[in-house]
C-alpha cells in the first residue's frame, strides 16, 4: 500500500446553498478511485442548516472525516485541513469540484514518489458560472504574473506546505498564487501530470471582484519580489493590471527556471503581457 493521500474540502451550509447534489457527486467519484489509501477530510465552517448532521452520517458510513468550527474563510480552512491531514500528500477540492478519472490519484502518487516531487500540476476542466466548460491548461512559466493552473489540479507534499508556513491567510482570493510563487522561488520540485483528471467550478468571488484581485496581486508581488528589484505603486499597478514587469526583474525571475528554459520563459512572459493589454483594450471597446 502506498502513502496516504488527503483530499481537503472546505464546506459551509451546503444544503442551504443547494450544493448537496454536487457534494454527493464528489463523494461518489472519490469512492470509485482505484487508490486505496485516501482520507477525505471535510473542514466545516460550523454549518447550521443540517450539513453537520449529514457529515456525521457520512463519517459513520466511512466516507469521510470532518472537523466543524467557525473559520475565517476558505484559506483558513485549507490550513486547518493541512494541520489535521494524515496524508503524505494533500489536494484541495471544493464541494462542487470532482475528480472524473478514477485512476488519477494512483497515477499521481506514483509520479510524485518516482520524482520525490513537492507538487504536481495538470490541466483541468473549468465550469464557468454561465454554464460553459473550458480547458485550463497549466503555464508555469507565467506563474510570476498570473495564476498558472487550477489549484484543484495540483497535489502537494504536506511537509512542503508546512515548510512554506502554510497558505498566507491575508490573501482571501489569491493565496494559491502566492503559494505557487513561493514554491517556485524556493526551487521546490515540480512535476507536470499530463492528463486532465479534475473538473472544478470557477470561483465567482474572484471573477466578480476585480479590484480585490488587483489589490491582492500587488501585495503578493511586493511581498515576494521586493528583495529582487525596487518596487513602487506605479510599477505594481502595471504588474497587476498588465503583467508588465521591469526587464531587470524579469531577468532575475528567470533564474528560478532551468537555463535551458530561459528563452521560453521570456517568450511566455511577453506573450502574457500582450494578452493582458489586448484584453483590456477589448474590454474598453465593449
């Protein structure tokens, strides 16, 4: 038997929010996984709508374990989950996400064990609130500019997240971006998993809160890059809004990737900047 994997799921009043069917889909598909040693750990925000009673029933049937107490948000729940997790590896799924490939956990554990990996990343299907689905392909070369992949399509070594000091809870929307930047800058071992195995729902909070996303982006960039290059408000605005970074900073950031990848890193960096500029122009036209 291989090492334990912990699936961490934050929940809050899922019955009241009409998320019960999706939660049951998540559970049933996890139950079909070919990998045997999976702990599904639910972190409940002291639900008051019957969710707690339902979780107790599922726990008694052996589907999951849970902790229920007030938290300060989803990122706080992630950190509680990491602290309680029994697994060597952890991944994060919301109650309306699911793993659609029943061999995925076994395949990812084998990949991580073979490479002594700190984290993996993969493509994912994203369900947009407006009803359509698109494929989110990872782009780690752009991780210093934007979220490079879906967090739900990542597995992490628990001890690595502990060494990083957990997710930074002051970032309510982009704590996962901050974590990925730290993992890359500390040269943690990453491995790509090429198969699309997970479907997740796009967070409406991030999608509908542009000002908060920009503010958190600026704060994350300042936190992680200030020792590499002098940063002021004007530069941070360009970085957050347009993915436009000072060239001297881009040169320094390239050192966190292998020398053989630097040319591609610069190319992807410029492409993202151009995409962001074009997107804002199109937005202004409409």
